C-alpha cells in the first residue's frame, strides 16, 4: 500500500447504557430548554399540569448524566441498568401524564378541578378589577399552542415515550451484550 493506512472500525464494545443515557440527557435538556423558551421568551405561561410534567425532566437530566458518568467509571452493571430502569419508568409515567393532559385539553375527559372548568371565586367586586390586572389564570383544559394538531402536552407525551423507549432499548442491549 502506498502510504495509506487502514481505518479501524468503530469498536463493538460501545456501551448501550452510555449511548442511551447520553441520548436521554440530550433529549431531556433540549425539551426543558424548549419549555423555558416558550415560557420566558414567548411569554406562554404554563398551567399547573404543565409544570408538573417538568418534574420528570428535572429527574431525567441529572440521572442520565450520573448514569453516563458511572458508565465511564466502570460502575457495576446492575447499577447502570438500575439507572436506566428508573429513567424508563419516570419518562413512561410522564408520557402517560402528558397523554392525560392532552386529553383534558381536547375535552376527552375531565381534568383536575383546581385547574379546569370555569374560574371560581375571584373575591369581592371591588377588588376584582385589581386582581384581573395582576392575576393570569392558566387553565389546564385550554390548548395554548399546537402544531400539526398536537398540543405541547401531546408533544411532551411523545417525547417522554421516546425517552422511555431509548432507556428500555439500552437495558435490552446491555443485557444481550453480556
């Protein structure tokens, strides 16, 4: 060969746990950044159910990062799979919650009484105008933004389901690899 070197193939030993954890970390970070962008830049205020759906991301981001770091430190395989299992359960539960919220928005079923339906007591008539100037009630059963007929809650359900599938796939591949 005239000065050419062979390119070695990508090692087959790439950890499926590391791949899954980094993918979940990237997706969760991008999603929560998008939620903050809609809230802080575009002024779209989240309803109480929207805020609760963020909890799974606040768990997934540091847990995925710790799982990825633990993979690099050769942590016990059971611990790594446990990290992915928690990620799979948390994100799957969030997908179910997001689907429930989307159903509430589209009036498929009733939502929690504290953030759906008509606005309750706003106080005395004298203070009503003052309160309307300062209070912005965001109802959980109103679609504030949608794209292709899917609301933000619907996209949350899809994204969370994707992360759960990635975690499950990482577990399955890790078990097969051993």
